[in-house]
């Protein structure tokens, strides 16, 4: 199922086919890529968490990385990465009544620097659209310095924003909602 999702992603985003191929290679690795103990790199999942109107995304001021990013985290053995994205969105925002789309929205491989006794390693982040269907009143978890609803147009146009955040904003703005 995940293999098919990566192949479909490469078909839908041909400019990102090389990235999808790297994800397919990790998926085929004999060492379990769904656990964080695989320090050569492992799967994570994130949510492009949008409000009911589809005009704002909920971002976290990430405690460890000190940057504004999407909500997400480690798979911790869960092979359903859309489920991981939904779980992380709920845990990190306190929001309920969220819905996750099954289709991959974005793929991003990024380096996580050494921290304490954990050496630097790669995160292979599968990103899914998650939508609010109820209250949009969030609760800041201990994983975040802060949370904020941000206008998606502003994210796309902000040169100080993380490149992958601008890419997701552009994808969102370019799709039919």
C-alpha cells in the first residue's frame, strides 16, 4: 500500500520523482524503517493541518528545532503513515474531530542534527492533509514552544519560511479544494 502511494506520488509530482525513489529504497530496506532506533534514517509523518475554510495551516514553533513547521512525529512502528500524521496532529494540537486524507500530500527527506546521545540522522517525512471539522481552539503541547494558525498565502510568500513549508503552501494553493 505504501509502495503504491510513493509510486503514485512520483506520477503526480514528476519533479519530485527522485525523492519518491529514495522513499521506496528505504521502504525496501531489510532493517525496519518504521522505528526511530534505525539511526541511518527512518519514516516520520506530518500533517498539513488546515482549517475548515482551507485558508490557514496550524504550525508549531518546534521546541527542538526552534523553527515554525508542520505538526508531526515518529512512526514508532506504525506502518500506516496517514494514521501517524493524524495521531501526531491530535497529540500536538489537542484538536479533535480531525480528518486525514489518504493520498500523500508531500514527501521530504531532511537531516536532524545530533542532540544529546542521539546522533544526527535522516527523517523521511510523509506528509498528509489533515482537516479540522470541529473547534479550531488548540492546546500547546510540551513538544512546542507555541502553535499558531498561519495564512497559507503568507507561508507561500515568506522567504524566511522553511523551503518545504513554502512548497506545501504552493501545492495547497494550486490544488482544487
